[in-house]
């Protein structure tokens, strides 16, 4: 379980991050949240699905890496491979937290760090802070990623709200028969309802296009071709 604390240049002045990725460095997730401006890169590598996150009918877009919550078929103990790494993975072990401004009462984003993450070190890796206490180039990159995620979540929420309003999301059950006779079943995700999409009128399509959401829809559909890649990786893993 993550142990997130507020990052600061006093407590964490010696903190370093090991850049090597892979399952032994914590990359054992079966999927990751993505934001709209990375759909193109994600669609070239992974299937894109949608997932309900809360009880109030909100959705997020995700890239699928495996057939279980802790199965990452695109990474191994040596690294992630050549595939694109989504921003929500690239920012780890850092995350977005919020604090309330005492004067305005508004929430302000702050950077948290998971002190239990296996990529943290005091002796090896990339420094988070400079010797005099300023941000390292690496931390500035992380700050940029976190800012992109904050903005991206807002845009993605508008996108999935429209998908729901147009009845374009449908539950998806993936059934896989592996080479060894094992059968897998993946549930809990949603995909684009192509039949509904084909029946949309000109006004509906124009509204989606005007917000650049139509392109995201078609990239999501095209990404389904990557399901076979994951199945092939799963079959290969059975013979190791």
C-alpha cells in the first residue's frame, strides 16, 4: 500500500529515484489511467477501455496491460520494453495531493511522494532536489507531468460525460482461450458501442468533432487490435 506524504526539500533533501522500470521496481499494474492527449501513443501499444470509478457514475479512460489487476504483460523484471509509458505511470512514485489555501479557501495542488515505493533510494538514482535545495530537472519534469494529468482529467471527464449522454459506452466482457487450455474472463470495463456510433446524426457527430472527441472515439476503437498482442504475450509467459 502506498504511503504518500508531502514532498519537501528539507525532509527529502537526499531523496533519489531509481530510473529503471520493471516489475521488481513496482510496475505490476494491470491497467493505468490515461488522458486525452496521449490517446494516439497509447492506441499504438495498448487496448483503450473505460472504467467506472465511483458510485456517482463517473468514468475514466485506461490503457490495459494484462488480464488481472496486478498483471503487467508489457513489463518484466528488467524493464518496461519499448512501449509508450502512460503519464500516470511515468509520474510514479509521485502523485497529486491538495491543500487548502488559508486566505482564499481554495484547494491548491501539491506534490506527494510514496515513501514505500521500491524506486526510492538515498544512495543511487536521480536526485529530486539540487544540493542548495532547488528542484532538479527531473522534479521539474515530474511537475509538468502532474500538471498535464490535472488538466487531462478535467478534459477526460467532459469526454466521458458526452459518451454517456450519447449512450456510447457499453460493458465489455473479454473471454480468452489460452494455448494451455486455460480460459480467462475480463470484466468491469467499458468500450465504445459501435452500433450506436453508426446511428448518430450529423448534429451529434459535429458536436463530438468540434471538441476533438470524435478522434478519441475512433482511436479507442482502433486500439482493440492490441488485445491480440496481450494474448500473445500471455501465451508466451506460460512457456517461460
